[in-house]
């Protein structure tokens, strides 16, 4: 198996126009903190606040940001493991209903179309089931006969590089981390989904195994015509696998655009600081932008206006007075920063505009 990332497998579209498969508008998720004798709500963690974006058919959308920025919560909202506090979701032209609501695309059908691969490959699997049964479980729930479900499970084991004759009746504790993650990928594909959410799928793997799994994901995307949402802390991995990149900070989207635009012409100061933090042995890739200083603010009480202003080297009074709006920088590249808004009142306003 190839133990290095194959540059030839990198997406070739790199963020061209496409039809939205999943469109999200105004997503919000707040978690109450309860205390006192009667368990009253004493504070609220604003995990995801007014997040809107679209996932295009056939693309890989990468989501990056520091720990606690809302990446995984957003993925769980997309998977409908959490109910929305506000906002709407439209999947291929049909609205996705909330739990307990009627109309639109039902959650059972939606979850057949959208599947997820989690970071913890061990906790994601039922330790009492052989891996063949774990993969076949969802197809059986959705009406596939037992023999057909097992046949599909063996087909997918073959597709992810695990020989069915050798691995089908093994249990999760008998597999390595990389093998378990391959099983989780196979299980996510068992219902023939159209969209797969990948939440830190390679972060717990050795680098050589990570490269194998990344190359496998690219191959499976082409083979089955999949669309990916790929969440990771590793900016190099996101650059390799993504067509477009979305940058989150403290529950908000601060920048989104084609991967080349984000990595070569980052507009938001937070994005530039993230890219500057990447370790590199190549002097040409090192940036002069100073790394981030300080810790992210408390999501219970985020700063007024621009949430990044308390760590931004370009902050001015207008940044505290009102939140920036998304500015179009051309070519599908958008940033939420007063420096990108002509007439915002910032001394450098408009300098990022196309």
C-alpha cells in the first residue's frame, strides 16, 4: 500500500462552480449550563451561531479551525445527531425536518443519504459485533435482507482494502487503529450515501497509515460519486483533499473559498495566522505573519462585534461596535472582516476586496 500522500489523487476541480447538494442557512446551536437547586439555566455556550454555507455536489469541503470553534458541533448538526435551535437545511432541493416535525425529507431517509465517520475508530464500533455484522447492521435496518446485507458488507470490506475472508468475523479489538477506521468508512458507505461527513478521520493514525486512508478516501469518492465534508486540524491534509475550505472561529464562519485562494491569498487575519502556524521545512512556505497569541474567548460570553478582535493585530474601534458581514472577494471567495468591507469605517477598509 502507498504510505505517502499521492499528489495525483488530489482533487482536480479545486472549487469550481457546482450545484448545492446541501444548503444550510442560519444554523444555531446553544448549549444551556444549568446550576442551582432547581437546575435553572445560568449560562449558555454559543457553540454554533448563524452558520450558513452550501456543500456542492461532488466536492470535498474542508472545515478548519481551533479546538472549540464549533467544527464537530456543525458536523453533528449536519448529521442531525443534534436538533437545531434555529436555521434550515435543504438537501438536494428538499427541506430536512426537525425531530418531531412532519413534511420535507424525513430523518430516516436523510440519514440514509448522509453518513458520518467519527474520529474515535474504537468507540464508533460495537465491541460485541464482528465487523461484518457492524457494516451490515444499517442496511438491515433499512430493509435489506440478511444475506444481501452481509454480501454488501463483504463487498465494502474489499473496497476499503480488508480481505473479507481474513477480517469479516474479527472483532474491533483485534484490529489496528487504521484497520478500524477502514471498517468505519465501509460502514458509512453501506447505505450508498451521497454525502459523507468525516470528523477528524485520520488525526489518531500514524502518518504512514494516515496517507493510506487519505488516498483511499479519494479513490472511494471517485468510485462511488461521493461528496465529502472533511473536518481536520491538519491544514496540510485539508489542502490535499479539499476543493473548497471553510474557516470557523468561535462558532462562526470567518472565511470560505476555493482551496487555492484560501492557502495562497488568505484574507481574514485568523486564516493567515492559522496558515502561519503550519510547521514547514521549506523556507518558501514560511510566512512572516505572527502566530496567534492568547486563548480563544469564552463561548459563553463572546466579544461584541467581531469575535476575533481580541486577538487580531488589526483591530480598531469599529471591530467592537458591530459584527462584520461576509464580503465577496471574487471567485467564490468570501471573508467576514471589516478590512474587506469598503466603507466599514476601518482604516484599512476595502483593501481585501477584489
